[in-house]
C-alpha cells in the first residue's frame, strides 16, 4: 500500500514537472468586439506601428506567432477608431522618425504571455520602458501583458510626444491547468487594451 502511494506521488510530481517544463504559454487573443468611438480623430491620418520586443525562450508552448499578436492588436485599434485614417506600418518602422503632418502611434509589446510562478519573468522584452510588474505569484498561473506606448502629434510646428507604460498582471490558482493560464492571459490583454484606449483618447481630448 505504501509503495503504491509513493509511486502515485512520484508520478504526480513527474507529471507536474513535465506539464510545466515549457516555460511560457502564448495563445492568440480572443476575438472580441469593441465599442467604436465614432467621430474621434475624424479624417485625421494616423500611422500605427506595433513592435513585438518579447524574448521567448526555446521551451515555450507557442500557439500564436508574433505577427498574429501584432495583427490582432492593430485590428482592435482600427475597430475602436473607424473615423480616422489608420495606416498600419511594418514593425521595421518602429525605430524610424515619425512622419510630419500626421499622428504616429507606436506600441512596443514588452510581454504577452502566461507562465506558472516566476517562470513568466523570462520572456519580458525591452522596448524603451522601465516597467514595474509587481510580484509574480509563485504557486499560481500569471498572465502578463505590457506595452510601451509612444504618441507623436506632428500635425503642426509644435510637435508633441507622450509616452506611457501599460502593464497588467492577472494571477489565478492552478485549478484548471492550461485553461486557467489562458484565462489569465486574456484577462490581462483586455485590461491592457482598455488602458491603451484610455491613454490615446486622453491625449487628444484635452
């Protein structure tokens, strides 16, 4: 009886280690609707550049490529602001000067991933910000989404530049395994995008 118990305990520990051997988990953002801000920046030309600066370790479970995350975020912004003329540029334009006579929004993705415990910290990239993430729960799933946002308003001689770091962390106990990890990631993504829209709108509505 004792031997059976020890064997079962060993198998449980082994299964847990195998399950979490892949450090990070990335799923594509869920398709969700956003309330259109009709009339906001109406007929204004806006260049949008999204750069994925994450550093994903090799033993990660990646079901959504970098380009997919960038496209999903770009579509979210386009759906939110249908009245302005948004041109999505290639990520190679991220470090180039902003265009005169237009608004340029640059979004650097420092993190978009889920991880168990402190493993989540290994995939954080550098895109210009000094992020403060708080404490990662050690015995829980953590979903982390962080943006470094730069807004350039070059429509007049008085050029304006504003920056903001957006970071959202969601932690949940390991009840449903990967399903919990996915839920944490999606929750952080939603909260980060709400903060992103708030920053963009507060910049141009003052």
